[in-house]
């Protein structure tokens, strides 16, 4: 991410993730940036989100993350069935970080 500030970099990562989730058809309930982590001349911009979708939609999203032009790293991920009457609808919680240069 080549934004001029950490705030703009976090906004860019949120925007990119929002577009990827929409393209995959995931329903997002929450998306928010977390505290930036600095490491030498780089910084990591973590973004947390929660949403729901099918296993295919989640797979499509993960595939898009892997192919994306911005370097994105999945830090944490959990997938759960939330409604036993509709086990195809899965709840996803994820923390993804983008890499920026100071």
C-alpha cells in the first residue's frame, strides 16, 4: 500500500476488502481497522471483518485475496455454522493485514 499516511492506508485496505467481499457475494456485518503494527521500514495495517456466506463464496473470496495486486496476509480466520436449519450459511470472522512502507 503506497498511501501517504497510516489512516489512508487503513482506508484503502478496508476499501479493497469490501470490494473483494462484494465480488464474492459475502454479506459483511462488520469491517474495521485495527491498530497498525510497525516493523523497521514497513507497517502492517490489520483489518477485522465479520460476515456470512456459503463455502463457495468464502472460497472465491480467499482466491481473490491470493490473486490481489495489494499484498494481503490472512492473520486469523474462523468459519462456523450459525443456523443448524441452514448449514450452508456460514459465519466468517477474519483479520487480514496489508503491508505498507514508512
